[in-house]
């Protein structure tokens, strides 16, 4: 589900609200603990999907297996409480909020919550503007531009330096939003998963299916391709050519997601299981009818792709995911 401009604006407003004292006063230590646990799950799944499928991805970046945190995300009067969920004590520096087991971040022995005071012998990028995630976005963008296998030195606090050797992976970073709505978006660089979607997924197999769908959008460059096609991202997106092109990208992401699951050792059938439950949930929005396939149609397509994966495996053939080499034009 590529992130439209209005959705990005709404997201920024929501995140600013989430950082406000009113929002933070309603949060509890258990809510912060739950958020930290959700980030750990997404870090593990994102790392596995991107690195296991790296050979299929036309654009790659160094993957360290982490999700970043920033004390500035939390209102000042609740910041210490929030940081305790990560074992973080420094109120000024960004930190690693989660990392995947077996990842370069884990191998380097980085402690969750340890303050990062320098990256590659340079100051930590600070970001700009009022967006709560400005510093994290600046860090992610700078790291993604590095060579895919070049070692990276992190200064942790005043004394310790940790050296990480990244693993090449598909170009995407991952983030969790403390939002109870079961949704997720991809903007070409980032996969952002709502905590509500993480809670909705029955298990990590289903959560991987949802994340693989968003990762597929980024791999297939859907946002850039839709922009190049001149789609209407306002109210007109629900009608005519724009709706048809948005729906085409959703179908493409569904198809590729099954192969990404298979390539990373997840159950390809988890995609059909997840989207069946997602399509049948109560309170599902009706306004996406023009831009998304009917849930029964998408489940049938997912089952067709899972059958193709099974047939390739049964025949001893290598998996060859569709669309990556030459996705059909959006027109």
C-alpha cells in the first residue's frame, strides 16, 4: 500500500500528536513495553525478508537488522518512563531500539538502549524540521547510501566502539508506529507497520505476510511508478484510471509477497490466511474498494502463487519470483 501525500501529512500530524503530553500521559509503562516488543518482532522479520531475498532485489542496501529509537519521540514528562522500556538512560542521543537475532547488530554485542554518539567517526545525523522521526530518517537515509558490505563503526556512549559488518539486503528500512489501527504503508524507502496490525496478525508467519506485501511495493518501485504515471492521489484516486493503477500495484505486491515469504523460509500459505482474516474483519474501510482488490479475489490470487511455489519446489526447480525483472507498465 504505497503512502499517498495526504497520508504522509496525516501521519506527521498523528506522530506529532503522539509525542504530545496529552497522548503520553495516557500511555503506561506496559504500553511502551508492548511497543518495544513489537519493534523487536518487526526488526526480526524485516531483516529476514530483506537479506534472504537480496539476490532478487534490483536495489540493495546494507542491512544491520535494527530499528532505531530517539528520546525526542516522547513527551518530556514521560520520556524517562518510555526509555526504561529499552533500558535507555541517555535523554539526548538516538539508540538502537530493537535488533534481529543473528543480525550484524546482534553479533556486535550492542545493548538495546545504548546511546549512539557517533556513526563512522562522524556526528549522528540530526535531521531537520518538526517531524518526530526526523533524526531517525536522517540516520536511516545516510546508512542506506553506504556500500552494502562495508564495516561500520558505532560510538556507544563515551568509550565503547562497536564494529558491524552489514549483510546486503533489499532496500528498505522498517519502523513501528504506536497506532491501534491495523494498517501498514510503504513509501519506496520505508515500511511502516502499525502496532494494531502487529496485534492483529495471528503469528509471525502472518505478520511476515503483511510486511512482505509492503516490502514488495518498495522492491517494485510502486510509489515512483505511480507518480511517473501521474495518478491522482486525492479523492480522484478512487475512480477511473488512477484507481485502476493503484489496484494494479496492489495485485503485483500480493503476487510478489508470496515468493518473498518462500525465499525467506516462511510459509507461502500464510499470505492467504492473513488476508482472509483481514478481509473479514469488522470495521474494515469501504473507501478502498476502488484501489484494492476484493479480498476474495486477492486470496484466490495468493493461493495461485503459493501453488506455483509448491510446484516449483516439487519439480526441483529454482524459485523465480514474478515481476521483479520486468514489471508491466502502469498505463
